[in-house]
C-alpha cells in the first residue's frame, strides 16, 4: 500500500478537522460540507438578488433628469433607504457574495490539502476553476451595477484592460460596453451579465456534479441558520452604502477595495496591463495544471466478473462516482442487465465490491477472495 | 494481554486512524494482541460476507472502522458500510451474526489512541459475553444485557438490533448464500 497522508499540509488539515469534530461533532463539522457552503450562499444570493432585481433600474441617466432623477444609482438608493428591509437585503447580497468567495477558497484548499482533486476528479477540478472565474467576474459586475464613483472607475479600468489585449481586445470592449462608450445600454448589459452569468453558474455546477452520485449540496439546517445569523450580524455591523452618484464628466481616482472581488483591479492599478493579463492567464493555466503535477499510479478500475453478475444494479446505485452503468445483458444471459465499469470515472475505492453479494465485481489489485482468505488466516493462525 | 482466547478482526479503511506504527509483523496490534487488522482502500469495500466469514472461521468479534462519517475520501464509502451494518442498505449482515460481537468505529486519521482504547474495551466486553460456541452457534438465551453498550458515545458502537440477537436454526451450516 502506498504511504498515505504524509504531506504536512494534509496532516495539518486533518488535525484541524479532528479538532473541529471535538467541538461540532462530525455531523455539523463545516469542513465536511465545504462544497455545500458556497452552494448555500448561491441560493442566498439568488433570493436576495431577486428582490433587488425587482426594483433595480439599469440606466445611467434619464430624460427627466431635472425633475426626479431615475437611474441605477437612485434605484439602489431607493432600495436601500425606502423599501422596508431593503438595506438588509442589499447587505446580505453583498456579504453573501464575499462569503461565497471565502467558502470557495476553503473548498479549494480542502480538496487540495486532502488530495481530492486528481485523476477521476479532474472534471470537478477543471470545472471548478471555470466556476471560480465566473463567480469572481459576476461579483465584479455587481460592483458596476451600483453606479457610484467606484463603478465608474471600475468600468473605465476594465475598458482599458480590454484595450490592452491584442486582437480580441476591441470586440471585448464593444461587448462589455454594449457600444463604443458608456451609455444606458452599458448598464443593461452589466445587468444581463450579472444575472445571466449567474444562471450560467447552474450549468457549470451541473458539470461540477455530474460525475458524483448524491452530491452533498446542502449543509444541515443548523449550519444554514448559523450562517444566515452571521450574515445578518455582519450586515448590521457594517451596513452597505453607495458612494456618490457617478458623473461621466468627472474622473474619480481612488476607491475602496473589496478584497474578495476587486483584487484584480488592485493588480491593474499596480502593474502594467500586459503584465496583468499575463499573471491572470498564467495563473489560471497553472491552477488547471495542479492536478497533473502529483505523480501517482493510475487507478486500477474495478472489473465485473461477467459470468457472476446478476444485473441487480446495487453496485451501480452505490458507486459514489457514477462509474457503473447497467447495460442490457448479452443474448443468452439468464439476466436482463449487466454492470459495466466506466474506467475513466472509477476511483478504485471498492464500494462496488462491498455492494455486491455475488462476488461479481473485483478490484484487480485486491481481490475479495484474497481479503477473505487473509481474514481467515489471521483468525486461525 | 493474551489472557483470553478472544480473536478480534479489524476491518479498517487505510485512510482512517493511522495504525501503521501500532502493528506487529503479523498484522496484530502490538498493544492488544488479540486484535488483528486487515486494511482496505475504503471501508465501503467491506462486504458483510467478510464479517460473516471472519465469524465463521472463529473470530469472536469484528471491529469495522472507517473515517469520520462525512469525511470519506471516496465520498460515501463509510456511509455505505454503516447503512449495510444497520440494515438500511443491501446487502446487509446476516441475522445469524451476533450483533454484540460487531462494532463499528468512525475515526479520523489522528485518532489512533482512541482506536486502541476502544479495541481494548471491546476485547474486555467480549470476554464477558457467554462463550460463543465455535463457528456461529446458536446465540445464548440469557442476553447479557450490560456489555457492549458502553462503547457507544460518538464513535457509535453498532448494534442496531440491540437485545434480540437471533437464534438461527441452521447454525453454521448456512454457507454464504451462494
């Protein structure tokens, strides 16, 4: 057997979890729901976002400006100051986004440190990188929508960043602004990106989950209540307020940074744009390559013993990775179905062996007959 | 040590508590020599048939050990064997297996000490149970009420069908259902 868990980071993570277990018990250990936590915050964001969407007006200005100004900034102001609990929902929407990034980072670190990101999990890792980029970009568009000073700077910085890209830079800029300059159409495009891409997350999550049987996507209610309570406390302590309304004629120069979402703008401000894109692209590629760095022997996939399989499909139901498919049995078989292993999905964990009452599926490197004779030898010696 | 004739087999996930340093060359625990250890890549691979095989070939007790529930490296293996032992998921453990002689422990990697102390107390409890007639004899009538219950706690001693251990009619004769 290979040496397991020798990495100091892994050991540290396991000790931390052991310590958390002593306080929270394994049933409520948040580390055991690390993937479900961002998913929970996603639902919070959808619900609060729905309420904000009901009153949000995606324009930068409007023809009746003199009388009673109606635009993105004033609609956000209306949500915050007039609608009952509007400020609470706005605050929850902001901080749930931050919490989502935080829990995604926790999720990434845990799967990395506990070695759960390679081989048969490659689809999860790669789709996870894409999902992370999507979440960061969606979060940034959220900051444009408020349409205060900061939104204006961020928009202009993004435009100049796109401008720095060769070939695709121009079209990207036009797409981003929905035209050649900032207009009402720009904000409606931002709103579309913000919401449309959020629904795109659901598609990404489907790919993220598709190779897993029964993915854990909901933390236990107790954890959910605690998370919402923490969220509300943060909202109460640090209420969200907009800056001044953006004026296209002005050139604001500094803004407050939200380190969960806006760190790319800090990079933009502190390095040449070419270097910024290089860091971003190389960083993403490296992130995608992480699973390929560890050298481990390939998984030896489970093998079905064809003449023993009765087609009962217990292994197929129990396989944690959806790696066993029941196919029609060949003609002449006594049974209707036959289990087949999709080797590229198989983790070699042996859960299917435990599920089989007919010894009809085996790990090639650890036959269950060998295990049984090992048990007998140990008992009888 | 070795005072009794207890022979306990541990079926353990290799990612659960770290026993590498606690085993002697023959696969027995150094501190509790009655307990031998068989490692699996995942506790989900453990077949109830294996537990029955161990009992049939003379083991007086079986300890099933997986990682903390919720922390299976392969996502669900420990839940699977847990549900199989309880009887919630086929294939289950035969009724002929004396439930007092099977416990399950869910332990994380650093909990080696916990495993050894649980193993010790399990061996002690087995010694108090009425001697098992060799090879799966009919269980004895006066159900020894007190023993196993103690080790429950968080580690969850597994005895779903508490008192009513079965009185099998067929004794050891029933093979492995094949």
